[in-house]
């Protein structure tokens, strides 16, 4: 529907889902729209920057495409502004015709087993944000003096965590990991990584390309029990069939005596994290009713990501997502103006590209509501004013550009395209060096 009025939209979350949402709006030829994208971090790109493993350079290059949307004349970026801290949902709704929540899933699911709280047992997500240099992460959270680790889960997050733990850290030197992460991995004593799944190889959710990478790492032997792939039955799914073939090939390999090992445990359900004050092992319940204890000192659980509730926004605690129907946030008063896209709407499913189609669907709901949205009474600029009154220091697109320049400069000595700034204060200091 064409309109002469300008639709003002706030997008909360500058990850791929939020940036795709902005792109979907500004790409509509008959829509006059201005989009402000907010993020609690000083930097954009969310999971692409702080979730994609540093050695996946092709995927990380997607940032170039997302940057084009941030550079659009009708799009503004404001980092270092957090919903619930610097402004409320009600203040955003009082400022903008529409608000789209796309702030992802920042928590994790639990296993619910004894010993899960022991020192050395944590979510794989915590390890991921650490090696991806999210400024909230801390190197002190990980005891990489362990010689053996277990990664629980059969998805790509588990695979990434296992690969980073076992990979020769010198191969990460040309990537964007900070010196603190690189040096910690260089000092790591881990020689064995056990990947544990309660189901079989035909149920793994790995992408085949990433799975094969694990078997191509220098100085690493991969072990798969031939019995685990002996009777998987007929497989219709092409990706699953390719994955099973990879496991079959690994099950026939003769160990080379490599200094590091990856051992797969299928049909093994974690029953207990062993230890008194810290992790000393992991007990597995096997399909035949017996148990097996594996000697590990670090346990990373990859049971799935989970959304976090924010005051003033309807949240489904059981699902770990916002309360949404047809891309619209559901409130008892049936108020129009709030939408959601990405993981905070649908849960942690799909790949980064899935958010593009998701954002387009949400955009269509926004456009369908256009008359009602444009009729809403708003006070433009009031949300930013409220944040300023609370002492907020927004990082604009120019501030992000300054961070970008500083990181590229840091990459020079390591012959890397960039080296991330991993400290909050240093990020903000870099953002102030605007040209």
C-alpha cells in the first residue's frame, strides 16, 4: 500500500534478522520508511560477529552485504543501547509507528542432570561467545588446562566448539580472533574431545561441509565406533545420507597416532557430571542399559539456545520466545505496532540465511497494518531522549566505522583482515575516534 506519510520503525537487535528486517522495509518501492536499528552491543551483526566460528571466513564475509543496509540513507544504527536498561518498550512505542524485536536468544537450555553446576561445566554458547570475542565474555571462565573435554550435542554449535578446542591454534592466527583468545588456545592442554549424542549418526544436525572439516584437521585423529553406523537403515534425506557416509568412512580409518583426538559417542545420554568441586568426568547412559564414565575435566553442553524475557514485552517462558501470532506480538489489549523476527520469534532454528525470508514475512505483516500504524500518535526522538537522560552513550554508524578501522589496523601485525577488540571500554574508546 502506497502512502505519502513516512513510516518510522525501530528494530531492536542488529544481528542478521534485524538488518534483514531493515533491508526488507527500505526495499519496498511504494513505502516511505525510516528505520532505526538498536543493539545492546557497540557493534552490529549479532550472531554473525559473535556466533560464527572465526575459521569460517566465507560465512563471515556476509557482513559486507549487511553493511550495505546500514549504509542506506533511510537506516540509522545505534549501538550500546539496551532495551529494558536505556529505554523501555513503552518508550519505543511512543516514539515509533512500529517496533520490531529481533534480539535473538542470549541464554541456553539446561540438561537437568546432577553435577551440571560444577566448575568446568558450562554451556557451549559461553565458549562460543568467548572465542568470538563478545565483550561480555571472559577468558577466566574457561580452564583450558584440561587435557580432555566433552561436548554434548549433535548440532553445528557443538561441532564448532569441538573444532576450535582441538584445532591447531596457529591456524587461527590469520582470523579475527583477539590475541587473548589466540594465546589462551595456544596454552591449552586439551588433547581429546569427546562429542556426545543421545541419538545416532543419522539424527545429527550437522551440515556436511562442517562435519568433513573435522576429519581434515592436521594432527587430529577422528574415532567413530563401526557399530554406530552399521544399522542406520534407509535414509531419504540427502544431507543425512552424506553425513552418515562421512561417519562410515571415519569408522574405517586406521589411527595415525596423531597428538589430538576427536571421539564420537552415539546413543549415549549424559546422566551425571562427575566430581566434587569441579568436573572430573562424565557418566553416560548407553542404549543397552549400562553406563560408561569418560575421563574429562571440561564439559560443554550444546542443548540449544533460549530467548530472554525483557520487561514490558510479552514472553512465552515455556517456549523461550516472545508471545507472537502471525509475526505480531500478542498483548491482551490487542495493541497494534509490535512485531518480531528471528530467533526471539521462532526459537533457535535455521541458519543465518533463514532470517532473510523470516524478515520478509514480518515486513509483510507490517505493511498490511500500515494504515493503523501511521494513525498512531508518536513523539519522534523521545526514546533516544529518554536513553540520554539515563546517561546512555549511543554508538552511531560513524562510531562503528571507527571500531571497524581500529580492528583492521590491529590485523596488520598478524597478517589478518582484522583482529577483534574484545573489551567493552576499548570498543567504546575506539568508537569515539570518529572521522
